[in-house]
C-alpha cells in the first residue's frame, strides 16, 4: 500500500523584479519571515546558495505567534525540518527536498518575469512515510491549509525584505 501524498500548488504575483525575488526566496533562511509556522531558519552549509546548499528550519503546526503567546518552548512546539537544494537555475527555478522519520517533502518553485513583477509558481509535496493512503484526503486538506498560510504573506515579505 502506498503512503499518503499531499500536494500543494499556488501562483503568486510579487511586485518585485525576478532577480530580486529569486534571490530573496531561494535563500530559505527567509522562510521564517514569510511562513508563520516556521519559527527559525538557518543555512547550514558554507558558500553561495546552489545545488547542495542545506537549510535547517524549525517549525510546527501552530503559528509562531501562538507559540509565543502560550509561552511554549520551541523545542516542545516545533520540529527540525532539514532542506537541501537539489536543483538550482537562477533566476528561473529551484527545488528543495527533505526528510524526517515520518515525513518526506519536496518544494519546487518557478519564477517568471512579468514586467517589473515576478510570477511565482509554488508546488510542494508531502509524503507521510508510515501511514496508509486511507488518510490521503485528510492530509491533502491539511496540507492545503498549511500551504495557504505559509505563502499568504510571501509577496509582501519579498517587497519589504529586498
């Protein structure tokens, strides 16, 4: 039996040039600025960002604002999420993958210039390694909500952060 896989897709218009948008978004340390469920993000390899670059994100199911309001330690509320860049074609696209004991994930982002703005196509996939496919519909709905929350502030954050 295949494990459940959830997918998420969105297209965002970011009112910044493609080079600036790609530089900001491909530096996944910035994920903590635009994804409310990412509490911290660090680059764990040296050198410029490209294939082989690794990031460690700390995040959880609750938004960071809730974790702070409840005074929960991040070590209790969050989990470590390693990401590695497996494809990198600046300023057009990049792909990150990661894995934990229970989950496997892949985020693929494509950038297209649209005048002075950038069209960002964001595709993500999440696989639960130890569960049956019976929970796939629920996982997909949950992943859709997480993805919508994660990307909602991305355009404004790019504008503020570049």
